[in-house]
C-alpha cells in the first residue's frame, strides 16, 4: 500500500525585473538624452568598498523559495493521520490473509461440505438456507471480533503500546510464535479441553438462532488446533503495533475471510464440485505457515536483543537466519524436505512451482544484504543498518562520515551510536546536550523520538533519510537529538526520579525519554519528529512517519524557515 503523494507547489514568481524594464522603456520615451553629457564621479573609499561585490556572494534565480507553513503543517498532520489509517488497514489485510489461510487448513477445509449440506437439507426452501448461512457467517464474525475486543478491553490502548515496546513481552511473543511454529511442524497438536468442546457441540444441535450461534462457536473451538497459531500470531502482531483497535480490526478481517466461503457455498452449492479434494496439500499449508511464523518470531527476538544490548542478532546474523529459513521453505515446496505428516510428492503442481520460485527469488534478494545492501522492501523488519559489521555499500552512510572527533564525548554515545544511529548521522542522545549545541551552532533542533523495535522508524531511516537531499538537510541544517524510548539501560542513581506526569519511577533511559515525550508533547507513538528552537520552543506541530520524500523535505524546510523568522 503506497502513501498518496503530496507535493508542495512553489508558485510565487518575482516580477521586479520585468517592472524595471518597463519603467526604463517608459523613461526613454520621455527624456531626450542627446545633449546630456555623462562624467565619472570619483568615489570615496567608503563608497568604493560598498560598491565592491564580495567574491563569496552567489547569485541565483529570483524564484521565491518560501514555504507555506500552514500548508506544510496540515500536510504533516494529514500524513500522520493517514499513517494511523494505513496501520489499521495493514492489520485488517493481515487478518484477511490469515482467515483465508485458516480456511484451507486441515481442520476447517474438510468441514465445508458437511456444513453446507446441513443448511441445504435442514431448510425447506433455498431462501431459508441462504438466510441461515448468512446468519452463521455473522455469528462467526461476531465471535472472533469479540475475542479481539476482549484483548483491547483487557489491556487498553496504553497497555498495548507498552507491550509493543516491552522487552519481556517481546521475548514472550518470540517463544509463543516458536511454540506455534512447532505445532504446525507436527511436534504436537493444540487442542482445547474435550469437555468444553463437547458442551459447545451439544448446544449446536438446538434449533433457531441459538443453534446457529453454537454451530459457529463449535467451528471456532473444533478448529482451534489449526486456527490457534494463526489467531495468536495475528493478535501478537496487532498488539505490537500499539493500535487501540488493532486486535479487533485484525479479528474482523480474519472472521470475514473465514465466513465468506461458507456463505458463498451455501448460496451456490454447485460450486462445491469445483473445490479441490482434501489431501496432503492441506498439511503443506501448515508447514509453510510454520516457516513464516518462525521467521516472524525472530523479529521479536531482535527487539529484545536491541533493547537490552545483547548484541546477538546483528543485521547480517538476522539475514542469515532468514535466508536459511526461506531456503528450507523453498526446498520443502519442491519436495526435497518432508515432515512426519506429509504425503509423498510425486510431481510439482503449478501453484506449488510458482510459490517455490517466489520463495527462492526472495532468498536471492536477501543475499546482498549480508554485505550492506539496503533491502528497502524489508528494511522495517531488519535490525538497524548500524548493526551491520561488514558493509560494502556506498550510500549516504559510507560516502559521508558525519562523526566529529568529539562525538565520543556525547552522553550515551557508546550505547546508541554504533548500533542505533543510521550511518552518516551524528546526533545527540541527550535533549539538554542537543539544546546547548544548538545555541552554539544557532540551528534548530530536530527531536527524533525513536525506539529499538520501532518498525516505522527503521522504514523512515532506510527509505527517507537515505535520500541525498533529506540527508544533507538533516546533517547541515539541524542539530539532531535521537531519543530512544524503549532502551533498558539503567540511569545513574542521581538521574532517577519520580515522574510528575505519570507518577511512575523513572529508572531507565527509555523511561526518561518516553515520559518526556508523553508529558511534553502528549504522544506515545514513534517515530515522532519535533522541531524546536534553541530554547526548546516548538516551531511546528510534531509529525510522525512520512514516507513521501517531498512532503518530509518540505516539513523540514518549513521548520528551518520558522527558526530563521524568529532571529
């Protein structure tokens, strides 16, 4: 999904030269100059000095480069709102994909003919069968959306955002996804208590609305061994986004995708004849999903590794693991690897071949990343580029070394610079230090509220900050303050305090900047970019991730203009 591009038009044109030419022409027609004698008047030293053109002055065209500040602010706010909508849409689409994947799992797919035949045989008319199927689909959606709402109500939006940046929960999510992957690989089967399943199934024999509701509930509990890992993964991913309605939106997409086939086949029973027969391919779907869950689990482990500075999963280590996982997936698809519940593969079907080609192509795409290739399409999932030990790239990070000899003296420099800061930039990691440096340099401060496990932060750094124009503005026109809100490094004893905003004990660097962001700017989302002057006064409303380079450049330029206007 691409962000709608927004460009700032610069439409003001200066007419001074044209007016001057017209005035000269008018004067020529009114004043005769045949009898006028021109003589050179000697100039004093002061006049000569004033008339002398300095050698370092550069003349450019007369285009007006001022930026409409209100327009930039509105676009920045619109971009932030659009980003939130895209995040929810992304969760919804992930739910849809998960629902369609669940439908072709061994626990659900064989149940379709039985369920549809129930509607067609029990109903006296075709209209009644269709209405029952529609109601059945509505109950499926209601059950799964209720599950998503339960997660939201139980934790709340603030708690979900806290979970997304909490190292302990990220490690728990890693273990949970590995557990789900092992289940799909066939190590064990997830089941609910048989007594609970039997009670739900017994109530489904009742007629009317109640019977249909418990039929939908029975589908949910009976298929749990297949859908449980998918639902769990979806809820974990939705919670990690920190969006308040994320779990409910994800479950809505999942339930719609799961319910639609049952309703369609009930409306058009003849379509059942065209359904592929159950077989070993159903188990192949589980194995492919197991590989995907294993790859996703590494993302959560990387979050913990970065936040606690374990330094296990550098970028090339992470990529090596992904290359190994997806290579094994490709080998499985072409029949070179088999698991315990797989049927013999006598030949490759067309869909299987296409999927295998896509997987191997993805593996080939990732290989150059081991030597520093940006891999922008998956940069949001990878550890920061600064963790790359061996980098042959010649991008902005290599072509321009922004570090100064005194950089190592910056507060928290040794914690963040080598592993957190994009190459080519030399920010401060303490807000007060950044303000002091801005006063000396007479430049505005760009505060970057970021995080080790901030997916959108990595995407901004890889896709926007690497643009030469953006990189030049950031390095030359701003003093940058990069504040990590999820770092777990303990503060010195004298720096710990109790927040007057939240009343919580501030013990870590992440706590300090997270509390500062919430108390000062009333926001707890990352990335958040705030432009302030040398006294800390906000020059423009803050903005979040904006992947449109022109729009983000205009926002930065408007901050520079606002700073210069206050001089």
